[in-house]
C-alpha cells in the first residue's frame, strides 16, 4: 500500500494552487509513478525471495493498482489476478522428462501395461530452501505442449503439483516490507520533483 498524506496534498496545493490544474497534474503524475514503481518492485522482490523468474511470474499474473481517497489522504493498493503457479515454474530438477531403466505396471483401458518409470522430482519454492523430493511425481509434457510436475495415485487421474500464487508470495512479510518502503520513498521524492517541474514549466 502507498499513501499520499493530507499534509503532502495540502503542501502541493499551497505551492501550485495558483497554477491552472497544477495540483491535479502533480497528484496524477505522482500516483502514476507510484503505480508503475509498485508493479516493477513487486516482481523484483518476489523473485528475490522465491525461486521463480520474472518472465514466469509475469506470464501467469496480471498486476493492477487502485487508488482511493480516504480521510487521511490518497491510498493506493495493488491487486493480483491469477491462479496458483505450476510448481514446475520454480526450482525443479529435472526440468525435462527423464525415464529410468526401471519399469512399473500401469492399468490402461485395454489392461495392464509396463512403462518405464520416470525419474523422481525435486523442487523448492523459495531460494533459501533446499529441494524437497517428490518420490512419486514426474516431469511430463502434455499433448497441448504444457510441461509440468505430475503425479498419479492408484487409479486416480493424473494431477499437477502447483506452487503459490503471486498474491500469496506478495503477502510474504519480507516482500511486502521492501515493496512498501521502496514505493513510498519513490512517492515522497516524486512529490518534490513534480512541484519543481510544474513550477519551472509554468514560469
């Protein structure tokens, strides 16, 4: 969450009040910069804590900013749309389907068949964590081209292992604290920048 306090708004209005639309332009630019910084910083901080690339994160998530007027000032909040990211997007080994020399019986529609067993999978969601062994899971590429970590239990259908959603990762205390600190510093600096810029442009 970012915030422009009433005191900051009053200061902008006091200095730019005599300039046509000066206050409105300044606040609009400040909010826009704060929103842009938030989107960039959220991705940066998440990928510094979690074992996922910025490309993978952006591919699975839409980040939006909303601002609203409160008694204490203007407040901006970030929202995320998207589901849990596939565990395959994080730190996994192997990263491609690998078969072992062993065979396992698998019941199909036409009866039991012997298939080569897939290599077990190791995965970690956070960079600071060691990989966890998923003994019965395997890496596979589906007919639609999607590669993921899957597991079949008994006669049940194959299910994909999922990691965390962007919203869950963004709520991490380390991520949240760093994002809010950087964004608020940017907003505070931008207030002074906009005041100077508009004054110079007007003069």
